[in-house]
């Protein structure tokens, strides 16, 4: 069980790219309503890749910042809790200990892990440093999303506690590792695609890849985006 810190924010214009981002979030003072679409007042710029019922709440592991800072000493001072755009921060959990489908109590709310976060180019912009998103992808320090099962008012200082792990659950670390493999075993892809609680979008990605591998044998695979690159 760990105490949480909440973060929320609006949109910031990225003028040089003609786009906006919701990555710049601030600590939440007091409590806030958590609904099926996320925290009241929290905004996402591109809801194709952030937000919505399957990605209502984003958590990033506290210790991931230390791990990133060890490999990116030039921006270590910027790698502080809350800076990567997460909504929830709590100690003692990370991608190796959190499993797809895990159900947590979050104060009086209940949330369920739905998928890892796929890093994007806006992370590089946030820190003013090229290659951060790629490093996150390569190391699997992605963070994760929750769907909300029970809405409630929550606040910093509430407790995050695992209350259910489903049979056949798959860790976030394993899912990301297998997804990055050049030619994962068909049986592994099949098992991961059936992971209880996995976002249907990820289920489809895994099944599509399994179908392609079975249909094409040793042929060269199409490129798989491991993070969302900057648009042209």
C-alpha cells in the first residue's frame, strides 16, 4: 500500500509544431472527482493516444525517474516526479510488479490496469532532449494506464492498494518485452493477446502480429512503431 500524489493540467501550445500537449501537469491541491474519462479538469491534446475510458488515468513509477536519470545525466535535474505527464505517482510499484488487469483501490475509487503507455515525441519536447522517448521504449520504463471501475472523489495522500490479480495475468514488463522482440513465439503472442483486462486495441495488435507471423513464415516483418514519432 502506498500514498499517492495526483497531477492534472490543461493544454500547452507547442508553437513550433502547431500542436498542443497536456504533458505539463501540476500537483492537485485537495481532492478531485475521478470519473470514467479521468480526473475532472485534466485535459489530453490527442485523444487517439491519451485519454478516454481505456486510458483514463496514467501512472508512472517513481523509481523510473532515477533509472532514466542514470542514463541521461545531462537532464537529470528535470527528471522529477510528475514531469512526464502522469496523473498518479506512488512508490513501490513499477512495470515488473504491476500486471495487466490488476485491480487497485485508489482511495474510494477502483481502477484496473489496461495497457502500457506508448511513449511519444512530446516527451522529448518536454525535456528539450532528443532520444528520451526512444530510451523509454528500449528500457520498458513506460508507465501504464487505468480504466476506472468505480468513480469517486480522490486526493493526494489517498492509498493505492492492489485488491485483485486475475488468473493468467501478464506483467507490463513482459508484455512490452515481447512486443519489442523481432520474432516472438506464436504461443507467447497468443497467451499475451488473451491476457485478462488487456485493452481491446492491444489485443488486436497482438493478434494481427500473430496472424502476420503465421502467414509469412520467415519473411521480413513490417515496421512496428515502438513510440509515437513526431508528425511530418
